[in-house]
C-alpha cells in the first residue's frame, strides 16, 4: 500500500459499522442494545481489528 | 430478562472491543513488522590505481560484467616510458655494482701482499654492498613501473552490473578516486528499520517475509541486528561541551534500528534494484 493502511482501514471499519447499524435498525434489533454508543464504538474497534488482521499486510 | 439480555449483548461487544483494541496496540507497537525496509546490495566502487587520461572505455551504463572483464584503459605512454627509464636505471646500477665488485676483488687480491690497508679494503667492500643495494632498489623500481603499466587496464573485481556510469573516454582519472560503481551480482539483501519497541521480538535466524512495493514477495532470515545508531540529539560545541537539543515530552518517537535480512532465493523474473522499498514481516512463533 502506498500510504498508511489506517487511512483506508479506518474508514472501511467505519463503513462496516454504519452498515451493521443500518441492518440492526432495519431488523429492529437495536432494542436489544443497552448502551448504543458503547455498542457502536465496540463494533467499530472490532471491525478495525478485523480489517487490520485481514488486509493490513 | 430482556434488560439482562440487552446489558449482556452490549458488554460482550465492549469486552470483544477491549480485546481487539489490545491486539491493535500490540500489533502496532510490539509485533516485528515494518513498512520501512530497503533492498540493498554490495556495491564496489572501482578506483584506478594510476592516474591518467581514459583512452578506452569498454563498458556502458547498467552493463553486466564478469569478474576480470576490462572496464577501461588509462593512457599507457607515460607508464611505458617509466619502464624504459627504470630499465635503463637498472642497467646503470648493475654496471656500478659489477664495477664495485671488480674493484673489491682486485684489491682483495692485493691485501696478501701488504700493498693495501685493511681500512681501504673495507671501504671497497662497503662500496660493493652499497652498489648491490642500489641495484636491488632499481630492480624494485622497475617492478613498480611494470605494475603501474599493468594497472592502466582496469578490470572488474567481481561479477556485477555497472551503475550510474558518468565516465567518458578522454576524462582524466586520479589514482584512488572512484569512477565506476559496480553492483555485485546476487548480493541483494534487505535492511529493515524496526522501531525499538519491536526489537525484543527480533532475533537472528528468524524467518522473514519480504514484500516489494511492486507486489513481489520473497522469503529470508534475520542475519544481524545493529548494535548502535547515532544519537542525533547530542553534539559538541567549539568548547567540546555537549549540545543537547530540547525535547518535547508529549511525544516520544521510537528510534529505528537497522536489521539485516538475507534473502533465501529470488523468484524467477523478479527485477530487483538496490534502494527499492519493501515491507518486512517476521515470524513470531519461533
């Protein structure tokens, strides 16, 4: 990669978080979430770690 | 029950995020990988052993040459004249030595008849020794002149590729000043500049995966770890007192330590040049 991987992987994880958020919203599953912000940030960090692991090299 | 499920799901995700965050932290701070690596090669800078004009240039830029191939020729006329001069000087000194020998032998024959003093005889003997030494000196000078003439033909010390050639026929080259750069064949290796935080997970013999910016991949092994880098924050003033730069304590930048990696084998068809950028990933399960 010609630039820092996080420049790509950060926004990618954010998009995946937004997609998850949208899907949960459409399925009306967000009612199973206790603290929305904690959940969203947690999901973002998990997605970020996954993207770094899979495409970070 | 519904409340517990909501709390449980959220805390599970938060717990997973803490683990993931910890992994990201370790990956960037401690895992032995770097994007700051370079392909390097053994480069020989060829310098002529004698000075003079370049009369023949036998190579072109980026040409592959074998060990012993002629690179360029320096004007020989001066060195041929030196040989002639040294040869004549040698003949002169040989004659002087023969004359001194002759005189000594003649006077040695007279010594039995008490017609020459011991002191005079000793003088002739010393003159003979001196003439012999002068002759040997002239021999050495002739040998040096022959070596100089031989060295007007500059050959490749190893097989490799001529690089960044700016030499032309007619240029004057000076003794000991490099004029041709030779990248030695099959001498490529990799130097990775690893942050000091990662150094504890690096050891000699560790397997390495090297990826080129252009996409090629190679395997290698850690050959050595540098034992020192320059301290850029300290220098001396004219009174030899340390001149220490002020540092901002908010950010501590990790120093980069060079680690050399030998390459196992190069994939066929892969074009490598010293100076190319590579990423390096070291195995951690060893």
